[in-house]
C-alpha cells in the first residue's frame, strides 16, 4: 500500500518539478505545459543513430530511471511511508546513485556521436569531483544518528535539524548533489549551447521523454536525500508529516533548479580542483567537528 | 519486513521500470513510426558520418585525481561502519579514525605538492 502511495507521489512530484523547472529556468509558469511537452515527445520520431551501440543507447535512459527509483525507495516521506526501510539505507542511496554515472556514460557512448561521447566522458571527470563530497557528509550524518537507516536519521534530528548541527556538511552535500544531477552551473554533460545537448543530443521522441523523466526522478531523489539528511525529513509543526516532506522536497528542488540562472557554467578542471582542494578538506574538517560535538553534546 | 522481501520489492520495482518504458515505447509506436530518410540518422556534428570512430577524440586528463579518488573511495568503505558505532566507542573511535584520516590527508597534500591535483 505504502509503495503505491510513494510511487504515485513520485509521479506527482515529477510533474510538479517539471512545472517548477519551466518556471525557474525559463520564467513561464504553466500548469499544463509539461503534459503537452510529454505528449509531443511521444508523437515525435525516435531515431536510432547510424552505427550506434544499440544496447548502450537503449539501456542508458532506462538504467538512469532505475537508479533514480532505487534512490527514491529509501527516502521516507512520513512515518511508515517509505518503500523499503533498509538498515543500510544511506549506503544503498549512494550505491543506487553510482549508476547515474554508468547510465550517462552508456548514453554518451551509445549513439557514436562526438558531442554525446565528450559529454559522457566529461561526466566521468565530474563524478570524480563530486563523489567524495556526497559520501563524506553522509558519514557525518550517520555518526550523529548512529544508524544508516534513513528513518533513524530523520528521527535523530528531532531536537535540532542537521542543517544547523552541521551546516558545512549541508552546503557540501547540496553542491555535490547538483553535480550528480548535472544541474546548472554544473551541467557539463548536457551543456546546453556548448555541446548541442551533450548526452541528450542524439535522443529524440519517446527515448528523450524517458531520459527527461529519469532526470526529474533523480533531482527529486537528491532533493529528498537533502531533506532526509539535513532538513529534518517529515518533522515540522502544525501540518501533517507528508505535507512537510512535500513542501521541503519541492522547495529544495526549486532552489537547486534556480541557482543555475545566476551562475556561469563551471569548467571540469576548475570543478575538480575546487572539490579536491577545498571540498575534501572541508568535508574532513566537518567529520572531525561533528565527531567532537557528538561526543560532548548528547543530542 | 524481512531483508529478503525488501530486496525482492526493489528487484520488482526495477523490473517494473522496464515494463513502464516498454509500454511508453509501445504507445509511441502506436502513434506513428519513424520514416526512414537518408541523412536523418547521422549524429549531430557536421551533417556527415564521422570517418573515424569518435571515441579517439577525448582524453581523460584527470588521472591524478582518479588515483587519489581510488584511495579515498576505499577509505569510505571503512568509514560507514565506523560512523554507526562511533558514539558507542567514544573518544577511542575519534582518535583511531583521526590517525587514519590524517595519514590519508597527508597523502592528499603530498599528491597536491607533486602536481596530481591539476588537469594534465
């Protein structure tokens, strides 16, 4: 039962996010826009590039959708409203999102086009930049909660949300999450205007619809992870828990989507240097600071 | 819910995604099929098919980062179980991991000084 509710709210969330994206990126607020766009994509031709690697080309978007759904499966929306409350939830989230890299490289390699290929390999460089900054802040969160279960992590924040307990980890995690979801300004793999769409360049019609849907699910999963790990999940006064989850997740996703409007794209070399020189040092300092606080203060 | 049934649910969901995608493809096929025309299926570059395989054009220039990444990624495998028992173990755990992370961080600084943190 709860599985069905989570899946339905995921579908509703993906639609709401598509509306928000259009509004945040292009400045048009249209409630029916994404539905018409999806129908148009279904009606368009879905071409298969000549000399393509058919298996990789077809599997790329599907694997991306599977990875996003697996990540969503461990995110709690309310007490009891979660697909699977794994004891290793936070680790499972990482494992699922690691497949985003595989899927994007497959999608880049598949069509045998120069732009897509460059975009896929670029994402590998981007992965090396963001990967450690996803896992290290989560370690600090698990240290406080004494568990990797996402439900336990939310309940550990009853006294004080992690965003105040470990603000440095929050910032690092959000920036890394934007890299993972290749949102602007870290949108190297699709780099609109530079690589003609990058990994999306050769996808048309229904395959592009699946790719876009997968992207929405991944953004939702990462917003959900941010809310679960740092913003107290379903916790909040007055409103019911599910409403708090929905409000927080959509707000975080909207913030992630709109930052790109105000920043230029960051080059791969610069992103790598920033995250290894500054990011890793800050993440290690964050683990140490949280370690000291966790031993001194009992909350 | 037992562990096994949880993983069975996750497996079922993955299979379900394939079902969803296949039904979307079926729907699109029902609306209409692609018309085969010459030049339509060429990847977006210059309008003609590239003479050479395209994968020779891109060089990964972040090998130094990649090597450091391997070391740090291994370290994370140790840190998750450590994080879960951290508060039980107390100060000992902080010192143990502190020494380990200090060595690793020195490795990062050494790599930095040798020019590993640079796009070659």
